[in-house]
C-alpha cells in the first residue's frame, strides 16, 4: 500500500513548482482539475491552512480504495511535475463566431436583466418632459442603466417593456441610439483557493463571456404581442412586471423589441475564446435546439461546488 505521506510529497512538489513560476501555462489548470478528480475517486484530500500561517497540513480520509487508484494518481502527478519543469504549453481550439453566437443566444435566454446604454440629448426638445432635474453638462454623454429584458422571439431580438418615464426611453425618444450589454454570471461560483488550485483561470470573472447588442427600438404591433404571447413570456421572467404592463394606471408603457443590427462578443481570454463581431446572420440563424444543447461555464453545479456546500470555504 502506498503511504499517504508519499502522496503528500508529490502534491507539495507540484504546489511549489507552480508557485515558483512567474507565468503559469494555461494547461496546468485543467491538469490540476483532473488530478483533483482522481483524488476524489480514491482518497479525500483535505488541505487546511490557518489565516496566520503559510504552512498547510493535510488530513486523509480513506474509503475503500485500491493500489491502482493511488498509483495512477502518483503517475499523473509525476507527469504534471515534469511538465511544469519543462514549461509545456497547450493550445486551445478557439470557437468560431457561429459557435460563439450559440453561446450568446443562450446567455440572452438565461439573463433577465441587461444594461441599456443611451445618450443624453444635447438640449431639451419640444414635446419631451422637462420634469426631471437633468444637469446641463450631461448633454451628449452616455449612460448605462439596468433594465428588464426577455427572450421571447426566435430571431434573437430582446423584448423590452418601455416606460415613458424612464431615462433610457426618454433618451431614445430624443433621438439617441441604444445598445444592450449582457454578461454571463454563473449561478455556482467556487470561492478563492490557496495553493495550486488558485491557478485555474477558468474561475476568474475575466474569463467569462459578455457581449453587446447594437440596434434600435421598434414598437411591437398588438397582433404580434398576442401571437408571441409576450405578456406571458415577460412576466414569467419578471413577475412584478405585471404592475407596469400596457394599460396600467401608473405609467404609460408599451412593448418594444431591440432590433439587433450588430453583435460584439468577448468570449473570455483571447487564447481560448473568440473576441470580435458576430455576423448578424449568424446571430439570427441560431435555433432554440442549438442553444439548448450547449452549457455555459459553471452553469451546472460540479463536484467542487458540492464540496464547498458540504465543507464550507475550506480548500479542497
């Protein structure tokens, strides 16, 4: 039987090798995750580090494991250590703009709030409300404000409930252009780790996809409101929106769509993700079947998130 202390020495060697690097090759993170998976299959390795000490200690809980599992772990760890010393790099298959469009359409469907950016008019035009106390020096400046959106059309044009009292829609009425910015915020997020697991750059917020839709607002005709079941679609995502539906006695509102003309996508780090403009025909041609098949980073709870839920913020 391989002694636990031998495994500790290998893990510590990997840890120190990674810490000694100024820049850690991107391949290490995936290898470390694979190593962690192997550990989970055979041994439960718990690494604890107190807040006032840089020296971690380890505790092993051994279930019904075999020599084969531990041997595999040691071999894998040795290969990783060798790779660290040789500074091995890995190349990623960067998604195409079409593949990125599929991910973007999924983000649109799963993200109920986006930032609408408009520009303040340079002067107050006749017919516009002057009730808001707008500083004189903001004319021509842009402003981004969060607002409710919903994915109710197959074309990829977001549905918006326009309230005439809102700054965004006042600016549009005054002639401003408009864009919608969306970013993927995973429902499951692993806390910061110590040691070599900190190098897993797929956990950095900067690695997550975000994009902007540039277009114009178009009023949706009443017959389309009914055929698209917009009220049901929108209130499914935003239950409180029922108080501001068209015809309410609080504020004037109407259904509008953001007619998308341009899509700018940042999929994450440039060595593994597409960054650039997505052709509008690719955006519009994405089907529901396509975006339902893909998964976004940390969209589903992995074993790491289960471990954090079970053991708190300890470094596993």
